[in-house]
């Protein structure tokens, strides 16, 4: 029985030193295959994390109404068409307005002739009064008639101006550059001014994106606004990966924080020359707060967590692994800023760390060069 018990103990003693010797592997041992990347120094933008969701708003939304009552005789655009300021949209039947203008002009001619006669008559009556041939009452009557005709002629001129204005209103033109919406009144419809809505035009060049951020970012945003306008980008669902996201600038900060949500409303302006943003659309807004100059960046998978904190394996010139404690900063899209512990140009292990220990020889399977990306901040 003692022999049966003794043999396993001896075997365990023989096996354990072999397992424990892994941490002190020599260069003569087989090299561990790993993937590596080179740490690079680059300027890293600091972003709001998580990126807020915003909605797209037109720069202005104009509702088109008729200012006169009448029948629409022609529509001069297609629904959804881009229009410029001053483009003709609708024509209201101009014949009633033209007739009113002609009538006002005829009344002016009639009253002007009567005014001339009253002027001559009043001058004659004035001479007769000076010669004591007529009474003061007769002179005053002629003066009142002359003054009344003066007022009538002035009213006729005002009526002509109003009739000309109504004739101009027969042509409804776009007050802004923008894109037309759905047609709400068609040729042949009789519209009543100003109740009937004919059309809505959205001005989308430039265009707004409204979004909210937590109030703790407000001091940093205001500091940035004093130096330069913060830049933003907008991404939307099913956006073409080959196309750069639209870029804009923060142009408005609300004057109060929402006490219910603790959010502050912001608005960014985008040129939107390619119509990539559309009113009512929801977008993910990336807000650049500042920039870290010449920050050392490594792939996030290179950073490991151990009993003593974060560390990376650095491949030394003799192709052995060195465990290096690090202090990390911003992280975004699988890239991490290393504030302390790794220098630019050093090679770090990105895959195969589970088989590594300090001093173990490595065999590089391939090298991945990290591409500098936009990073975000986890704190304001």
C-alpha cells in the first residue's frame, strides 16, 4: 500500500517544476507566435462620450399663403423641387385685379379733372370776394369743395397703389432659397387669403442639427467657444462608409439647462451642400471638444488587466516579451491613448498574451500598424 501511495507523489513532484518553470522560460524554448502593432504618436481629438443623438432641422421653414382671393391659374414648379428666392411658384388669375387697377386709374382721371375745375373756380371766387362781390359763405363753400376734391384725388392715387399691389400679389414667388414640399392647392382651386395654405418650403442650405449634452460638459464647451468654434460631425443610419460624414460647427447654446434631464440644448450648422442631411432625420453627433497633441496610441486589445493594474507586453529588440505597466487615457473605436508606460515606435503585443510571460521569446506572425482615429473622453 505504501508503494501505491508513494508513486503518485513522486510523479507530482516531477510534473510541478515543469509547470512552474513557464514564467522563467529561456530563449532556447520555442518562441510564442503573437500579433503586434507599433505605438504611434498623433494628435487625438477629445470627444463627448457617448456621442449624443440629434435631429436635423431646416434653417427656416416658410409657409406660402395667397395674399389675395382668387383662382390659381398656373403652378410653376414640381413638388420637391429646389427653388431660388424670387422664383415664380403660383399665378392667381390676374383679371379681377387688373380690372380694379383700371377702374382706380379711371377714377383718378375723373377726379383730377374735377379738381382742376374746382381750382379755377376757387381762384375766380377769391377775386370776386376781394372785390366785395360775393359773401364769405360763398367763398368758404368753394374752398371746401376744392379741398374735398384734393382729398379725393389723394384717395384715388392710394387706390391705384393698392390695386397695383394686388396685381403683384397675383404672382406668388419664393421668399427664400429652399426645397418645396407637397403641393396643397392645384391649378383651378379658388384660394382665400390668407387662410389657405398652398405650400411649405424648407431652407436646407445650410441646415441645423439640434442635440443635447450632459450639463457637466457645458464649462468645457464654453471655454472652447471662447477660443474657436467647436467642430462636429453627423452620422446617420446606412451612411455610405466610403463617404466622409458631414461636418459642421456649434453655433448655438441654449440659455438654460433642462432641470428634468440635466441636459443642455445645442445646435450645429452644416453647409449641407450635397443634401446629405434631411429635415426630421435622426443623426449621431460627434462633438470635438479639444485635442491632445502627440498622444501615444495603441490598439485597445494590447492593454491587459493584471493583479497590479493595466499592462501591455512590449516586444524588446531581442524578440522577448517585457511586461510593462501603463496608464491609459481616452478610448474609442478600439484605440487607446497610453499616457505613461509606452513610447511611440515601440512594438506591443495585440494577440497571444495568454501564452506570454516576462522574458518569453516571441515570434511575430504579422504586424498591425494602428491608424490614428478620433477618440472620445469618458469625462469632461
